[in-house]
C-alpha cells in the first residue's frame, strides 16, 4: 500500500555534520508532521505543515533544525552541526482533513551521531 | 503538567485474557481527540482507535475498545482476547482543539505490553 515512507531508514553521521531526512506522505494528505522519539520515550512533536507552510514549528529544539515542504508533498527535515544528543528516531506522519484527522506514521529514520 | 500520563511502564497478560492500559489526559479545551497507537519492535506506529471528545459512545475497533470517562479525563484502552502479536509498546495520544485548527499531538511515555503464552 502507499503509506508514509521515510528515507534513509538509518543514518550514521559524525558530530558537526549536516543531515537531511526525507518524508513522503500518503498521497492527498495535506498535513505532515515530524516527531523525534528518544529511546524509551513517546514521540515528541517537532513541526507541522499544512500544505507548503509550516503551521506550527514550536517543537523544533533550536535553530539547527529546519524543515521544508516546498510543493506540499515531500518534506525534508534538515539538521545542521549535528550533536550526539540529536541521536533518535525521527518519525514522520501525515493526515487528511476529516472527521478524525488521524495521523499515519512512517517507519522512521534512526539517526546516530557519533 | 503532562498532557498525557501513562502510569504503567510495563504490563503482562495471559494469552486470550483481556487487559486494560491506562491513560489520563490534561486539557482545558472542550474539543479534542484521543488516540491509541501500537509500536511493535519494528518501530512503526500503528493507529488503533480514536475517540472524539463529543462522542457519546465508547469507541470500538475489533478487539480494541476505548473506555472514555470524560469527567475523570481518562481514556483507557481495553484489548480483549490478547494474542501473542499484541506484545508491543502502546502509546496514548491527544489532539487538542477543534479539527483543522492546528493539530499538535501529545504522546504519553507508553506502556510495554507482554502477552504470555
């Protein structure tokens, strides 16, 4: 089925490097979300897009984190000058306007910063 | 204050028995949605069940039901006839506000369920 896909599935990088994580939402879903999940924790909200614009970026931890969704479909989460504390699973979810606006999640990208 | 509280870090249940996973929430909004997700060891979050704040009936989806007690602000998940494949982390989540107004979700810390054969 055409669910949410995320690439890469795993990413290992060195401290200080730049990384990009990609999310391809379910076709037709206008809303897209990024979350970060640390070991043993629930997902933590980062940013929410409605269409091309970031409707709520209050969860981004600092200005090293940035996300774009230029055409209202695929989104890229960008992390500059990575730190070891950025190591986590980054989850993407999408939803459509409707009665429940249930979020459907992708498999996540496991980021490890050495 | 935590928006979502799951007080059971780990639960065990015998196969074919029913189990209740607890969830309490905190919001001042009148309109909100409550969700349960399952996260197996593979890592993907799987949507299980939804309850709207104005829904008068408790939600049910197959073996899953949501025991919604609005006055107590609780939304416990009941899994009937547990199966070995139900072993996973379970997360309760809340969407605050009216639909379409900005849909930040808050997640609890999860409950690890183990089904014993």
